[in-house]
C-alpha cells in the first residue's frame, strides 16, 4: 500500500518554528521595475530617475540601481507616492482633432477625453500621433512595455495610409526607401507602395522611425503636401472593426503578443 504524508492546509497550525508564511507585500522586486509598473516611465528611464536622486524610499533618497522594495514600501517621485497598480491596455482608433499630449494646457480635446472614466488607473498614449493624424493608438499605464514599443532599437513596425495633394512618382517612391535627409539624418521607409492602383496620390508607407511628424516631413521634403494621414498598423495592432473615435480593451492574447514581440 502506498503511504503518503497527510496534506496540510496552507497556513495551518504546524509551521516550522521561527518561520512565517510569506505575504504578497513581503515579496521584493527591483526598484526600477516597481517604478515602471507604476506607469510613469519605462524601466530604463526609471534607472535614470534613481541615479539622479529623484526617487525616495520610505523618506530617504535612493541612488543604488540594485535597490529592492516591497509593495508596502513608500516609493515617491516628485513627492507623489507610486504604486505598482493593475496594468491596463486600451486600443483606440484616434479621430482627427484630438491631441495625444495628455497635459497640454492649450489643447481643447485630448485622447483621454474619449475614454472618459473607463478605468481608475491613469493611462498614457504610447508614442504620439499629431492632432490631424488618425488611426491606431495604444494607451496604457505599463511603462516597461511603453519603453519597448517606442525605443528605436526595437524597430516596432508602423504602417500609414497617406493621402497627398498630387500623384507621387515612382522615382520618389524609390527615394523614400533609399532615405530622405531630415535635420542632417537620413530616414528611410522600410517599404512603400501605391495604396490605390487608380489613385497615385494615395500611398502606403511602412516605417519604424519614432521622430515627430516624420511621415509628413518626409513627403514635404520631396515637395508633397499631406492632406490626410491615417495609421493603420502599430506593433501588431490594427483598427479592424474599431470605428473612428471608439476604443476597446486589448484581449489577453493581444497583450501577450505585445509583450513577447510576436507580430
């Protein structure tokens, strides 16, 4: 007959002397990870905040990058207490006329106005779309993921549908993939093609540069004026079945793909 030790319910009376069950609040994580989880920045940027002496833990300035904290520790930045809150991921089909800078005192409408009180957590746009640009926009409080999606070294794919004031020549399509000089830096599209076989003023362009207004500036450099710009793809996300101005929470599968870089 097989003999087994009797199962003991977690937290039952007979624990080893001197040992207490570990609580979730006792679990230690690196300070930069805690800060990134709070949603204010990426883990890399958190290292910079720590090194500069901008972070306090339990009232003391901490500059050691190896510091570990628990959920019960009081971590502050600019005298505001940070918490590793629940992560929220929202996909939006941004309409024209809304800005993605959430703290612009001159803006009449920001993308946060569109989601209203969808969540208690404070979310931020990942990257920027200028006021006139429409399309795929991700909002989240996951600072670590934001860093991975916006840092140039990760080369996250973005695809735009561009509507121009005149037909684009094939020679200029080639110039876009060869590279256009913008502020003494050569920026090249990863791929470019006509979006409509009958209308050569509509272009599809794939690019990974994160420079501000880069698509508009590239076409302007070649003598074209962008009439309308729509981002149709960002890091594996599309606006399929999402009407302009609407939003939805990402599915668990989409979140997993984003974090693992599968797209």
